[in-house]
C-alpha cells in the first residue's frame, strides 16, 4: 500500500489548504451572523462568495470519481482533501462536496439515465440547486433498511408515494429542489429486493414539510434536518433510479464512499480540536503553572496525536481497498472506520472542551457545535452497534472450519 499523494493531489491539497485558511475559516463568524439575520432557508451571501472563489481556484466537485462530472479522483486520492474540509464546517459546501448532495450526485452519476442526469445532476454539479435524501423513518428502526415501510405503488405510468420521513438533511433550503426517496415497491419480494428509489421534486403536490429537527439544540441552517410527509405523491415512472427492487443495493453503493468522506472530515475536525487545545493550554495559567506544562494536559495531547494517526491510517487503508478490490472487499474496514473515527474524534473534542472550561461548551468556540456534529455520526449511516455486528460476523466466519 502506498498512501503518498500524486503530484496532482499534492497540488490540490496545497491549494485547498490555502483556500480554507485564507478564506473559509475567517468567514465562519460572518456566515453565522448572516444566517441568524436571514430568513429560514436562505443561504448566507458569504457562502455564495466562497463558492464562486472555489470554482475560480479549480476546487470544485473534487469528490466525484467519474471524470465526466467531477475531478476523477479515486477514494484514496480524495481522502486527504476531505480531511482538509473537515477543518471548517463551511468548507464542504464551499467546494460543492457537502452531504447529502455528494451521495445524491453519486447515485445520479452511476444509476441515473441521461435524462435524469440532465434534469437533476447537472444543476447540482453547477451548485445551482441542492437536494435531500429521504430514507430514515420515525416509526421504524431505520438502521435496518429492510424495515423501511413507506410505499411506492405502481399506477399506470406513475408511482404513488405515501410515507413519513425524517432527518432529510437540507430539505429546508430554498434551493433544495428534489428528494431521492426510498420506499417499498414489492412487499412480497425478498427483504433486500423490496425497496426502490425514485426522484421526487419537492414542488410535487402531497409533499409536506412538517418541521425542522435540531441536533443537540443546534438548528443546522439554512437547510436543517426535515421531517416530511408524503401523501399520495404522484411522480412519473421515469423518475425511478436503477431498477425496481434495487434500492437497497443503491443505498449500499452510496454509503461506501460517503463513509470515507465522513470519516476523513471527522479526522479534520479532530485535528482542529487538537490545534485549539494546544493554543489554549500554551497561553493559560492555573495554580501558577502554564497548563501546557502539566502532565495530564501533555497526556491529552499525546493520546490525541496517537489516536488521530491511527484513525487516519485505517481510513486510508480502507480507501485503498475500495479502489483495488471494491466496496464488498473492504466491507469490514468500512464498518471499522465508521466505529473508530467518530469515537476518536469525540475523545479529542472532549479533551479540547475540558481544556477550554466554560468557553468549551459555549458558542465562543466551535468545539460544542463540532462535538454535536461528530456525535451524530455514531448514529448516521448506521449506528456503531450495526457496524460492530458486521465486523464480528465476518471475523467469526474465518473460524467456521474449526467447528467441523
């Protein structure tokens, strides 16, 4: 395994660092002020300025491996760039590499027809629209996707959709134009062939935005996290993605690269937390001693550095496996990073919060908000327990011969 970046990736990483440090991080306060002053769903003007500059700098759609639509980078090549974007919550969107649009663009690029790509993928690639992903349901344990109960019923040339979804991130943004909706098309099929995915334009009659969900009290504007009701929503059958019964397989294809993106961004978050921790303790005195000189603080710093390096290597190995043997061949590692990285980042964030005292849990630093976001990752895209079960079962399979 060779994780050394190519000349092209090294150049992109250098330019991305310059953009994040010179333009994105200094804009975080302005973004928060504009978001608070604006109406619900309205994009702060500073984000549009950042997007325009990112395009001018050639830092746009870096995540898409298909060169027809994006930068044509492999998972391993994009990984260090995703880490850089983790240093600021604004960076992913600024370079058009933010979830859930990334996953939706991947679905449309891989499974969409030419017409679907023209209608929905191209505007996303250009940053003119946004999208959401409607999979999770409040009435069932959605960590098991076979529990999805929303209905997609065939009626002539249309599908009629009924169901309640929540955690449809970004749906409240004024430029969010469609959802990729997952529901049951054949309840009598085998469990993993019951679901399908269809594109639902949000202006279709019967789509109702119910409420915006907060994350530990944080409202993630401008798009938020929606609960929505779909009542007798009719869409043409031409909106079907892939084939009927292919929804579960599409979801798995979407989640593989997405977990690399999430985990590398979380490593970037951990690096920023460690930076804030070190800056704090070098300039803070308690009981007549600089905090940085105290043994317990030095232990926090050392543990954080060791854990970050371990996590990064595991994610890079996973990305390399996905590129060389495919998602199925990297299934254990994909589950492993989804468990290891958010937990690591939370430990580093907790130490940084502790070092900041009251400031650490306030809005005066980004630490509390970053902690809330990373804590969510232990649930989103499959909770820890599901991934641990996958790892354990695959490990036990290696010893099946011992029982014969």
